[in-house]
C-alpha cells in the first residue's frame, strides 16, 4: 500500500491551467496555441507550420489533455485539480 502512496506523491502538477490549455487546443489547436501556452515552443512552431499536423496532431493533443496526461515544458502534468 505504501508503494501506491509513494507513486502518487511523486507526480508534479504544472502551474498552467487545465481549462485554458483545453480551450486553446480546441479553438486554436491547429496553430499550436496550447503548446506555446505550455512552454513547448519548438513543437508549437511545428504545429503552426503544419496546421496541427493537418488536424490529426491537434485531435491527439486534445485527447491527451482531456485525460490529464499532457505535460508542460518542465515535464509536469497539466491536469484538473
């Protein structure tokens, strides 16, 4: 039982908001706005140039954000509290 408690205690949550990230992905995801917000400038530029991987990359990111597995540039999870 203590191993489970230790594993959940090590999870770091980002100071970036879950709702703004999700909304940016939904409305401006093809331009990589959610990636810029999360501090992922390099992949944000790639999304901007490819229009979100022709929408596929945006859809995948939206799902990853919605389930709470999206990380910011520091490797911390952006998830609902």
